């Protein structure tokens, strides 16, 4: 069974601080996705990483896919209160259903 | 371009009742997936519909069933509701024509079972 472990589970920081959240597995993935979910909303896709060692940037967010394609990280620079939310990583089963399997998420709170 | 919509937003039912949740997929998408999200957890895959047929199922009992219509909209039905069915139910639409399985989620239906 492929599982995604996310850490930390909870993170509370002050505005302006930097942070990194992690998504780890013992399995190799063809691709990995990161989503952010705000209260009362569905998850919103932030990025898909595909190539081992790949780094993608989305404004203050930097996503990295591990060289062995087993893990990924999300780094936020100078966090803002608007970054508050549940950050989820997910992999594509690539089977006939192409279902997404999610980690349990990191709940980030950025305090003003 | 219209995004994914779900109805109702909130729903309260009692144990043993039945519920139907609805989802309209994003324009141009032909696949609908349903997920259950318990509080503080990531979404869990229930099933997926493509061309009006179930195209994969997660670890959920048969009392969870669904439909997809010719316009790609979908319904999730849950019979004999249990307390543990209380959760946020998310619908996601996607296109099987794309290389990567990028799914677009609706805002969800919050189901409370008393």
C-alpha cells in the first residue's frame, strides 16, 4: 500500500517567517501534486511535480521533488496570513481510475 | 468557464436515513471523482465515474453509490447513514485526455449525521 506521510501535522508561525513542510513515502511516484485547502472550500491545485530533482516556484512558494521521486517539500518564504490553510500532497494512482491518494495534510496558521 | 459546483452546501440527517449529493463538473471535463474528508484529514477516494460508469472504487461499502449523467454531472448516494458518515464530501472533475491527473474540486457538501 502506498502511503504519503506529511510533516509537521500542525504549524503555527508569525508573519514574515519561512517554513518547510514535507511529504514522504517509501514508494516511487510518477508525479506528485500539492494542494491548498481553506476552511469551507475544496482543495485547490498548486503544482504538479514530475521529474526527480525538479524545483518549481509559485511566487513565494517553492516546491521540490526528490531525486528518487519518493518525497517532496514545500517551502514558503516570508509567510503571510493569506497562506493559512491545509496543505495536502497527493499522488496519482495511474491505474484505470487514476484516483488521487492524499496525505493527511499540514495545517498551517500564519499569525499577523 | 464554470467551475465545479456542489449542492447542497450543508445537510443534517439522522442515522438510517438516505442522502443524495449533487455535483456539476467543470466545463470540458468528462470524469468525476468523489472523496470523503473527515475533520483534520486528507480526502479519501470513494469512487470515480467516466462515461456514465463507475471506473474505480476506494474502500467504501456498497451503500455508497453514484451516478454520472450524459452532461457529466454526478450524484453520490449514501444509504443507511451511520454516525461515521459525517464528513465533508468533495466532488472533483478532470479530463482523461490530459497526461497528468489534475483534478478540480468543488467546495464540498458538509454532511452531519445525528
